[in-house]
C-alpha cells in the first residue's frame, strides 16, 4: 500500500468512498496554507484515482509508476517559482485532456498554486472543467479559493485542509521539540522546515530578544530591531509570528495562563516585557503588529512598515504608562 498522509483520515476516507461508489467528481479544489499538506494529499488522491484497485495498492503497474513519479496518467502543472501561471502553460497542460488515459482508467490533472493562474488561464481551464471527458479528474491546489473565478469554484468540490494536532505532528517529525510543535501552528510543512533549519534556533532566540528590548530598553533598541528585521527579511513570516508570540505570551502571563506560554524557555525575557506592558498597551502592540503584517502585502515597503509598527507599539506603551502615572 502507498502510505496515506498522516492526519487526513477524514478526507482520505471521503475520497476512497467516492472511488468505491463511483461517485467521484471531476474537479476538486484543495484549499489550505503553504506547508499544510495539499501536495501530499493531492498526490495520494491521484494515486488512488489511477490505481487498478482504486486503493493506492502499491502493487499494480499503475501504482509502481506513480511511486516512481512516471505515471503518464498523472499530469502536474506548477508555477515553478514564477509569479503567475499564464494561459499558454494551461493550454499546453490540458492539451492531452481529450485523449484516453494510457492505462484505460482515469487521468488526473493536478495544478499546484492554482491561485496563481491568470484570469485568462482560468478561463482556458474552465472550458474543460465545464465539460470534461469521461475519466478526467482535476485537483486544483490553492491557499484561498477566493483567488479563483466563481465559475471555477462553483463547478468544483472544495476540500479544506485544517491544521494538524500535536499528536499527529510529532509522528511526522518524531524528534522535534515542544517549542517547535507549538510554533508551527499545526502546519507540518513549517514544522519540517524549522526542525531541518539548523540556524532557526539561533535566529528565533535573537528575534525574541530583539523584540523584547523594543519594550524594555531605550530608543536605540527600536532601531536595532528594525535593522534585525531588515537583515532577516527573507524570514518575514517568522519575524511577525515571533513578535506576535512574544506579545501573546505577555498576555498569557498577565492573565495567569502561564502553561500556555509558547516561549516558555525564555521566561525571563517574557517577564521583563510583561513588567512594562499593561494588558491594554499589550493589545495595542498586538494590533500594530497585525496591521503591519496585513498592510505588508507582497510589495509593501518592509523597512518602513516594521519601523512604524515598533514606533506605534512603543508609543502605545509610553502613553499607557503616562496615563497610569496620572
Ligand atoms: Zn494500485
């Protein structure tokens, strides 16, 4: 048997049943964050759909080809690091839709990063999704289905991937630490990435210290933090996550929810920040981080956004403390 993805029993069961009862649809949208397991699940669905037994048995000719990634009945299109997938790539991709499957069963077309399809490309795809030849199955993977045309989503079934519980995550990466398990927010891809990244521990330690000092130290610390963010901007998402976790931990501390603190190994640092923030100023700091993260978009000015985020957070703290003193 080809091993099913861990933690996806419900979706796998749903798909297996549809194959068994011959009620499989012709297009599914698999929606979820980067790293959540969309490709793994789509790969398993495809393996089941083309398997001679319909079970991803691992023994039949089709399965052997699937395992070796040479099954002619599974065709994959991805952005390959490009900003979008254009109409020519889609036309080329679907050029074999009308042909019979090589093995006489189903032909699966998988599109990774479907949210990067241009409108023209989606319209080209729509033509085959509207009237697909028998045996054709489309699996469209995307972060948010809202990025796809309504005409596509309305003709597809939506399967949403949710974060995985810690018990499952610790099976996926057996020797990961408690901090990493919490930090990844149920995302196996993030967990695998941070556990494999030898520099992540040091980066995270430094990031927590730098963020904490924005609140506990003088103005100089604010500019050190901006420099640190700029120097590590390729880890943009991690920087915002770590900043939010520091402030979230402060809220936990203030509310007596110490067992829920994520940065438990940095208790002294969290205590120091907690000593200078009130619940209200901490909330305002959290808001300024969320706002900076939202406003960032793809092409936002990172340095400016970070600078204004820390200035607003610090001002909230100063104003709050002044009010308290009055
Ligand atoms: Zn098989």
